[in-house]
C-alpha cells in the first residue's frame, strides 16, 4: 500500500504520527507538500505594475518569495521525514493545494490529512474549503486527523429547530 501524507505548516506532526500508527506497514510513504503559486504571482504582478516592465535591473520580489517558500518547504519535508523515522518519498508540488493533493493521491491506498477549519468544536466547520474538497474528491480512503486533541462532544452544535 502507498500512503500519501499531506503536510501543512502547523498540522503536519499529527499527520506524520497518524501514518506511523495507522499505516505502519505501508510499502511506500509519500510526504507531500504543496506550495500555492498565488503569493509569488501577486508579487510578480505588483512589481511589474508598479515599477514597470523595463526595470529588469531591480530584484523582482516574487523571485525572493518563491525562493523563501521553496526553502521552507524543504525544511518542512526534512522535519517530517525525520519524525517519520523510516524511508519515504518527499514530493513538492506547486499549484492549487486541494487539486494537487487529490492528484497525488491517485493510486494510493491511503491519504492522510488534518482538519483545516474551526478546530475548537466538532462539526462540519472543522473542515475548511481545501480539506472539504479533498475529502469529497479523493480517489482513495482518507484518514482525517485532528492536529491536536479533538474537542469534546459538548461542542457539537444543537440540531436545528423544526416548526
């Protein structure tokens, strides 16, 4: 079985721990990080718009943001691999995270990801738009983990009132 683990800043340790516990015999573990392309793209566009396209001698801040993001992703992948403590594949993708994660999960036996919404209470709002898309479209079984201890049952919203 191939297990794909989506790594996101702040929640990745719980995902790595979950694959160690729930898929200890996975043939292959893929540690996946997805960098969105929107921040460097906005910086490139702002620089071109504000400074003009003829000022190539000045440093484009989009290039610097891209380099910083790449370095951060490499550090996160290294830390996750160390925490996993076994051979693994490190994969870095760029694009819309939810779509890249679904694409990376093709052919996998398990996809592990953390809740990305309101984690203060149980319920549908504990999934943000990216996790909701992934859960709805994943081509394999999904293990959805709480990045910290799950809230108590008392946090479930009350049922709607019927008239």
